[in-house]
C-alpha cells in the first residue's frame, strides 16, 4: 500500500483489531501489571532480552500506550516515542535524560512559564547551566553555545508571544556543536510543523492541548529515534512520569480528528487575527499567518499552516485588556489551549506569573498581552463576541 496521507494516518496509524477479541476500537488496558508464562520469560523481559510488557510504569507501559506511540510517531515522522503524565513531565524526562551536573542547556528565551521555572530553578539547582537566548537571532545562538552545551530547547511558535525559530538552521548549528535539538511542537502540532524532518533530534507535545483536543485530559509525549527514546528509559522507568491508560486512550481518540480540528482552528484563527488587526481598539496582533508577524517568512518556510493560537494587545493596556476579557460571553476565560472552544487568558498574571517581571518584559510577555486559543466554533460568532466586548471599552 502506498504511503498514507496525514489525515489517513490520524485515523489508521497504529490501529489494528484487538488480537484477543477482534475489537475494532483499541481497548483500554486498565492494568498495573502483566502475567508471565514462566519465570524465565519474566526475567528475559526485565533484562531486555525479550519484547513484552512487565509493569505499567515501565516502558513500553501497556498495549494502549503502544498504539498511541505508533500513531504519534507516524504523524511526526519519527521512529518511536514515549508518553508521559503531562507535557511538563515530558520536558522533565528529556532534560534529565540529556543533561547532568556541569552540562549546559541553551533555551529559547520565550517559553511556557512552568518550562522557564523548571530550567531556571530546578535544573540550575542540580548544577546544570542554563542560558535563555533570543533564538530568532542565529548569531546569538552561535555565540551562546558552549563546549558543554548538550541540549538546545526550542518552543516555536513560542508561548505566548508567537515568536518563530528557524528549526532547520538552529538544528544544524547545534549538531555542529555536539548538542541535541529538542522542539516543543505543542502550538503547531504535526499537522502544520514536523521538526524531525527539519533536523531536530526529538519533538515533544503537551497532549493536554491539541492532541487530546477536548480539555479533558493531561498528557505528554516525546518522539524521536529508537536510540534517543531508549536512552530515556532509565529516567522514565525510575521517575514514574507515566501516562495513565485511560488518558492514553483519550489521546488516541483525539488524534483521529486532529487533521479536521486543526484545519478549522487555523481557518478561524486567521479570520480572528485579521479582524483584530483591523480593529481601532487593538494595538497589535501576533499571528504567524499575518504578513505583519516579524518571522512570517520563516513560518511560511517551515509550517504548512499557522495554527489556532494568537496574542494581541488592547489600546489602553492591561486595564482595557482586563475589561475585554471580563466582558466576553462566548469565549471562556481559562488557561490551557487547544480545546474545541475558544479560550482567552492573561499570561503575565496566569500561565507565566512565575517568570520574574523584568524577564517577562524583556522577552515581550508584556502586561498588555492577551493570549487567545481560537476554537472550532463558527468564526462569525467568535468575532461577534470579541467585537461586543471591545465596544464596551
């Protein structure tokens, strides 16, 4: 059979009838442990001499997880992957697998608030050097790489400023320096961006967002080569950063409609971004699909679509932004993103509050910034809600 297209992979990759029952839908293997035929078989599995399941905390977890891994790896163009209890668990697992005391991590300066705190507080407390760099500037990337740099972490589009990093160029620079490039692809999803094909060593997601798609689960995943994932095994097995079987099943279900949802998210986001950019009470808009975006050309080069996330500032600053958010009726005032319904929030006081104010301001996470996760409602209704709230300013 010829290579399947993305939408077909969303539905069929990793899926096969259950061998024990013939069930069409992948079952939830709600079990903590697995029975061995013999003591010798159990010993061989624990020694890595035989494939098979042992205990749900240990890779490869359960058959439900195996289907999810095969599906997301097919979508990202990777060899295999590993699931985690949350997106932050995925980032933690990668960092602890690649870095040890005395190593150096170079990170995008604009990242999710908890990612920043993990790098700036937890990793540095373990004796790992961390540099936050404007990775839209390739010369700054080159200048800040060190002999002990082992990992370059990119978040692109960045949360919440929507900055875009040139994944291919940075991956090549990092490889020459002997560092692995890890890309948080949560905002774009494999529907619109495939970092592994651009040279990254691994890609990760918060499955809580677009992969699950319905704001009803927590999860994370890392995809890369078999060797990369195998090297993560000690950290994964020991720390217990494991995704539960039911959440793994929900992720499988979510991925089956990823292509349909992302197409609608992106279409709606473009219409909303254009509306906001033309509105007299909006000071600025950042959406990768707009020609006004500072890295629009890079986005065009490495993305096949621009996703459902955007940020903007309201004329009148933070107080006007607060009034706007408090006046919305259809859009929900909530953190997280990637849900089927539109979510709006204030990063400086919510998702990124753990970042020191001087760092937030320096990196563009200003007090007037409002982040919008555009849902799959009809765009006219989203725009009408924003318009009625703006008219109250």
